[in-house]
C-alpha cells in the first residue's frame, strides 16, 4: 500500500465520486482510478463500486478507510514536523471546537494564530461529541476543544480540563412551560438534544434517570447549534445546554433558562487529543493562544465573554 493510493481512497470516500476526488487532489480522474486499481490489485480485493450517482466503497473499502485516514493524516503531520525543523511551518491544522468556546474566544484565537502561523491553513469543525470524537479517532481532527465524552476509554484520548460548569434546560422566551420547577413537568415536551459520541448512552437520558424519571418520549437529535437555535426560537421544543452556552443564547437568541429545582448535572470542557500521538507545533501554538485568550478575558475580553466565564469554574 502506497500513500498516494490511500489518499485516493480517502478522497473518493469524502467526495463520493472519482471526479470529485480528482478535483480535491488536483489530479486527473484516470490517475485516481489507476491508483485505486493498483491498490485493489496489491490487496487482491475490491474496494469500490461505481454507481449511477458516483462511487461507493465496499465493506472491505470501508474497513481499509479507517486505517487509511490515520495513515494519511500521520504522513501529513510527519511532513509538517520536518518542515518545522527546517523553519518552514505549514500544512493544515484541523480542530473541532464546542460552540460556546467558539462564540466566546475563536475570533481572537483566529487573529493571533494567523499572526504566529501565517503559513498554516485552519480547518474548523463544530465540536459536538458525535462529530469530534470520530474525527479524532480517524485522524481528520488533531485536537478537540470541548466536552469530555462521558464514557470515553481513558486510554483512547488525553483530556486536559479547562472548565467545569452546570447544565440547564433552555427554550424560547415566552415558552408556555418556562416557569416549570421540575423535570417531571417537561416529560411531554419535544426535546432537542445531542448524541454522545458512542451514539448509545445519552447525557439527557442519564440526567432523567438520576432524578428518578424515564427518558421523555419525544427526543430528537441535532449536531449543530445553528439548527438547534432555529428550531428552539420558533417552536415549543426544549433543550439542554451547558450554562456558558445558555448565557450566550439568552442574549443572542432570546432564550430563557428554566428555574428547575433539580441539580441536573456537571459537565467539563477541555482539550482532547488522541493518546500516543504527539501534537504538531501548530496545535501546540493554538492551545497556547487559547489559554492566553481565556486568561486575558477578565481584563481584555468582551462583556459577553466575561459574563459567560462567571458561569464556569476554571480548572487550569
């Protein structure tokens, strides 16, 4: 297996077609097709099926894809590390950032990172667990700044805690249940929640079980703050937000936090990376800027950032 063959496989999976993969890699479709054929010949197995709408990977192709992503990303980071030694840092840094940290701190982080790493391209993903952790595993994201997975294997990821906070139930202002005092009053509501990374054990389910309740019947899932905000603003759905995000949404989206008497839960946010994989200079630079930005927010941060930090406990 050669690196250019594995890159072709990854590109086909991401683009959904040979032509799309060719555009991504800046090669001809025939070069992509030949690279994949050579890979199939060397393994004596079929990896791709052409369809009327593009190309799909076979079961064998999907099995190899998991390893191919890791190999390709590690080779790219190896090139980046060597370039750093030559005094030529470059390449790409892919990160996932939980929404409230992005809303509070990302603009300043972006400005400072571009000053210090002008030749590094940033790729940023919205950091829900169900998006971030799979990308950490396959190497397409180097660091995740966000919530620690509740049931993550301790040997799989490194976690450096930054914040601890509670959670609250939120909805639009004027919601008919806005003065509810108990989770039991909300059992018939439409709930909009995020899935945990293992896609089975949900934070919301645990919250109800801890308070002697079953999970509500009407639970729906989202992987985007923008989508959640749009639904919550215009419907009677409710959701669970960490307090820092709730503080932001009260002012930005006219949400309200429910005055529930139950102690719902505590959640922590920090820097997550794969165990056994040293971080690149670009990743370490971004982390340094993140810590500096948080420390300086008491003095130089926006009024919004200062208010949000009052709802958290710093852990560093």
